[in-house]
RNA sequence: GGGGUGGUGGCGGAAUUGGCAGACGCAGCGGACUUAAAAUCCGCCGAACUUCGGUUCUUGUGGGUUCGAGUCCCACCCGCCCUACCA
C-alpha cells in the first residue's frame, strides 16, 4: 500500500469522471428529480475561499441527494457582465470581453479542482450573445406587457461609477461596490414594475426560506396601511395636496404640512416674499448627497413657503413648509404634520415655533398641554379635540384594526376628503445603467421622437467590439456612431438606446438557461423545465436578500403571468406531475452559508498610565509596547483582551484590569505613524473580513496543492457551522488531514480477525448503523460538521477494532464500506480510490446511500443516571427494554445508603434517561 | 432609533428540542518510540476544594416556572448583521 497522495488520485479521477460523463444529468421521468443550485460567481479571475465554502458543501449536499436516489442536476455558470471588466479596459487597455473570458477560463480550471459534480454541458455565461439574446427578449416581453417602462425620475447617480443605481444598490448613501457617495438626479430611465407584485412577494407560503431573509424582504417591501387625504391649497385654483398617512386618526391634530423640496406644488404655494429662501433651500438639498443630509444628524431644517392649505376635517388653515426630511420618493412626497404625536413633526414644530394640538388622551395619564410636552406622545388612549372622533379608543394596532383609524377612514370616505390606502416602501426596479459591459436594451428611438423595440429577428443587439474606452469611464455606446446610428422597422433613420441593463437582470433567470443553454426557440427548454423546475435547493450568501433574491422571485412571477411556463406545465401534467402553483416560486428551499473570516490573532501588548480609582484605571496614556518587562508600580501592562469605545480590558500577569482612556488621553502605536486613536488598538481574537489590504486572505489553490481538494472540502465542512461561518484557523486542518490518513489506512487494510468475538462484532455494527442514522439526519439538515463528527467517531471505533482484531470480517467490511460511502459526498476522490482498491465497481458516486437498520443501531444496555433532588448520585446499567418498575427498583437500590431509610416524596422515571428521587 | 441574530472550556463547535453540559476536532500537558526532531502511538485536558472516595461551582447577568433549565418565561448587559427622517 502506497501513501495517500491526493495530487495523484485527484488528477486521475477527475479525468475518469469527465471521460465517463459521470455527472451528466438527463431527464428521466422514472426517477424523482432534485435541482440543486448554488449562486453563480462573478468572473473576477480568482476563486477565493468563500467560493469554496459556498460551493463545495452545496456539492456535497447534491451528491448526498444523488446517492439517496434522486436524479440530481447541479449546474454552474458565470454572471459575466459588470463594471470591473470596464475598469480593466480603461486601466489596462484590454477589451472587457477578452478580460472576462480569460478570467472565466482560469476559474473553470480552479473549479474543476474542487471535484464538484457540476454538469459543464449546461454551463451558461451571461455575456455570451446566445445568453443575452434572451435577456433582451425578456425585456421586450416585459415592455410589451407594460412591465417595463421609461420615465423621468429622481434617481441615484454615482459620479464615481458614471451610472445610475437601483435603490437596492445604495447603502448609507453610498454605492455598494466602491462605497463612494451617490447623489440624487432627475433622469429619464428604464424601470421594471416590480411594485405590481408587492403583495404577492410578501407571501412566502409554500417555500422554505430562512426567517431572516423573509423578514428582510418583508421590511424592504415595507407595506403600510393608512389613508390618502386631500388638503386644498389656499390659492385661487385650490390645488389638491394629497398626503399619505398611517395615522388618519390624528388628522385633527395636523397643524402644518411639509412638502418635499422637489414637490411640484412648491412653486404654486410659495409667496413672492418667500421665493428667495425657498429656492436657496431647494438648491442646497439638491446638491447634498444623502450622506451630507444624514451627517446633519437629526437636527431638522426647512423653510416656510408662505402658503397655506385647508385641513379637510376641520377647515383649519395650516401653513405649508418644505423640508428635506420629507422624501419625494416615498408616499406622495407630502405629509400632514401632527407634532403632538409624531416625534419628527414635534422636533420640527419646536424648532420653528409651530402650533401643537394633542388629540390623544393617553390611558392612565394626566393630559399634557402643548407647552408641557417634551416629546411627541405615542400611546394608546382616547381621542380628544377631534370632533366626531372624540371618545373613540386608540390602541397600538395598525390600519383598520385600530378603532380610531377605522373611524377616521370612514369619516374621510363619507365626506369625500380621502380614502383608505396602502403604501409600499418598495419602488420600481431601476434597470438602466449608463455602462458598456451589460446587456443592451433592444429599443430604438425614431425620428419622430417615439420609440419601438427591435424586432426579434434583429436580436441580440450585440455590443460593438472595436470601441475605444475613454479614461473618463463614459460608456463607448454613447459616442460610437456605428452602434448609435441604425434604422427603425420601416427603414428610417433611428438611434439606439445606449443604456444597458443592470446585471441583476442577467442573474434573474440564469437557472432556466442552465436547463439547456443551447436552446434556440426561447430562453428555456420546456421539456427540461417540465422535469427539473422549480429549483429544490438554492444555496448562497444572505447578502442578496433584498436584491438578487427579490428580483428572482419577481421575475418568476412575471414569467408565470406572461404564460412563459405554459408549455412546461403542459408537459409536466402529461407526465403526471401536479402543476397547481408549481411555477409560483423559483426556489422551494433556500439556505445561506455564513462567511469565512480572517484568522484570529493576539491582542496588542499595551502599557497604560494614569489615575487609579479603586480597581479601575483612568488612563491619560496608552501605548503599545514590546514586552511586559520593566513595569513601574502603578502602571498596567498586559495583552489587550477587549475594547468597547474607550474602555479596555487588559490582562496583566495576575488579573484583568479595566482601563478607561480619559477624553484627551493619548494613544501611541509605534508601528503606525502620526496621531493614533484608541480604535487602532488590536484586541485579543479580533477577527475581520478577509481582504488583500489586511493581508489575511487564504488562497484555496495553495491549500489544494498542499493538502488536496478532499481535505480542503472536508475541513471547510467540519470546522464551521456552515450556516454561520467563522474565523479561519490554519492549524485546524491537521485534524481533517489525520482523519483522511486514517481513512486511507483503514480502506487499504487487509483485515484478518484473530480472536473473533460476537459481542465486539455487534458493537461495531451498532456503531456503524448509529453513524448512518446521524449522518443521514445531519446531511439532510445541512449540518455537515456533525455529520463528519459521527464519521470520525466511526473511524475511532474502527481503529480500535483493528487493534484488537476481534470483530468478524463481515462487520469490518460493512463498517469500512459504509464509512467510505458516507464520506463520498464530502471527499469524492479518496473515497473513489479506496472503493476501487477494495474491489468494488465504478463508481462509488453511483452507489445508494447506506440506510440504517434501527434494530442493529439500538443499544443493548443503557446507562441510567440516578438523581436525588436533581443531583447525580449514581449510575445504573439496565437492559434496553427494562420496565419502568425494574429501572426504579434498581435505582432505589443504588442510592439506598444515601437515603438512609428516608421515604421519597416522589420518584420520576424517564426510561432510557434517568431516575430522579425527590426527598 | 427600528428589526434580526447570537453569547457554552484556551479555540472551532456539540447537546435526540425540558432529562448525564462540553460529542467531534484543534491547541496544550505528561509518557512511549528516536542520538534528536517531525510523524506516529498511549494517557490527561471547564474551575475550585479534596482525607483521592469524592464535594461544590459552571452555558453573558439577575429573577421566575419545573422533580429537573444551555433549552421555557420576565428584566437587563454585550457582540455581530440588516435597516434607517418611511409619514
């Protein structure tokens, strides 16, 4: 037997698997199907450890399902459009296509080393014209069904990226890619009408998705129930000013209105003497980025327009203001302000001296006058000062469930002043991008100013290749004439749309293309779709909660409503599948993996000097030092264990001391130049995301060449709770290396029993079948770490049996073969090699998953804990099928001495577990 | 501010959902083998006390329910993630 040499066997089997097409998945109506999908990568050119952590456990799960008897499809592809390719073009003078395809080629090689069961025949690459022809086709279909439209809108413009972004791509007023500021700009842009599906997207019935994802989507959609109320402007034309409110019950306390600075009625309402101030305010907010707005804190700003409007419930004239805390993009862009019961309105009213009228008398509290109030009153109670609503109960319920709100809505509808209304935070999906490297939008603008879609025979509209990329980053499509100039359907001169589509558009339907990437009659092959859809398990990162995962559901629902699944549905029905609601959701089950973080590290050795107050030090100086030597009395020296703000926990030689840095205290870190801050101190076990700049990146290629893919896969699955992730630990890999070394030895051993023993054989079989029970349950639950722990336990039992050589050959073989079979999804190469070495046929990956015999797995005797008043006082060994009475008798005998004749008050017997005697 | 999620040995993590807390592994310690080291093998490994048989404490903190709580309930503290003037 030779030593375990992963490089050799991995190359060998990779080749054989490809030659024999081991992982080709074909429609087979006689077998149950399982479509396992993992998120496709962006072709950055390098596979990092996070890709491995996402993909290889997903692969193991797919392989497990295959062994369980399912016909499994597990495809892969590339989400290949996007900005980095254009940056490469500008910076390195490489065409985006060349750069992208070179990266894809490199990543395909890296992925092959994973040993995953990807069916490469089904690979889809979103920047292939064969692929984006259908992305364009979807656009056309959506356009024709009024799901895509163009409008002038205030949008997020990123000067750094030279493009607009969807709301989902803007985080804290910065773009999610570079973290550069985003500003608001009026532009004519393409949108998808995702809001049409807002209510259906809130319904997760029938799909098994993690609760946090469902909550994030629910919050993102942000359904709120309330009413639209029409105020009339105090002008000659009495222009209606519509507001949305969730609290129509407080209308009688509305003492002013606030419009967004961009609101179209601002000009009408503004009096001559206020024009200058209003214009100045509008200009300031237009220029401000969202971050600048936020950096102002909660301090309210705004100006009076000089205009008034009439509150429809009581005819009161209320002043109309503009302020940036009212957003044009939410609701109607105008609010009624109820300072008594809304904290923002209260702050605004106090700052500008506006009237405050309380309309809710809180339960069990004295009524406050407006002058006495220190903050808005948000409480349950009874309506006051509200005419017809006086005395009605207000509770904390939302919408019509709240009696006061219901009464207010009824009043508004009877008096024609407003109506019940639902508002969503979700806005239509902005898909225009002013970029080159994306799927073109198949629209042309005719001479007369109208537009039309490009005829399907003329698609795909392809990206021109011989373009120059300006250093400004401007899209070449906007200045490359051969692309721009075209003709319309009647042959007249026309101009092409120069915007391309958001790359999330490409990734909103890729799992349909995988089914048959060469299909020419439509985006997906209905014969394949009928069998494989929907996706059974989707795995990937949770960071896509409100972007990709929401778009994917929208796309699927729109496709269903446009009849795009009709053919597939018919074929499915013909083959006996239940088709009701079959195509309502794209993915039945979703599971998110956690993130692998950088390796943990030791904290800085710090020395603090300052004033002691009891056990705590108020330090005026903290410095990073080399060692704890030469410590003066009264100073603290030790490793920084924890830090919260300016409070540090320092582990000195004998104890942990709390050190608080005083306000003007000095921090000195010799390794970092300039003025240092307390935030730069590294504390114990501080862990961070991996990044090149932090120098804590783990390179999977290097690990594979050092240890083999089987070890890397196995370690990733063993060392973490997959759904949580955690910090990398370079030492931990040794444990899995030892495990595979043992597996290698056991798998190659020729076993000859010396002193065969029935009891030992039974014990080994029991261990084998218990491992089957645990591994099966855990693989099903994505609990890879505990599944592997049970295999390691079986390994330990086997090593013991090998030493004692006291089990039967049959028991030995069953244990070794089962261990290999159960390890096969995790470490596919070594198990294939050993399967062959043990004289079994090719391939282990086509064997059925071992099924436990519960009778064999059952323990013969059980250890029962005997407690007195809940504390362990002894243990007894009883037969597995012992009766309750006999267990109790044995337990009482065990503790007879301790009881010393005392009569127990109560005896609790939990069969198979414990006996608790209460005295 | 709102929401989510988590807090268990030196570390990664287990705990059939209310029943022996710490499975499995890493690191560490002691021993064997070796001229030596690595590898390997054997043993120990939450803390304190101990007459070496045990005893007491221990799942962020404080209460509660229960024969029995890491698990359920209440209050609080801390970490991470998402979101944020959403009317």
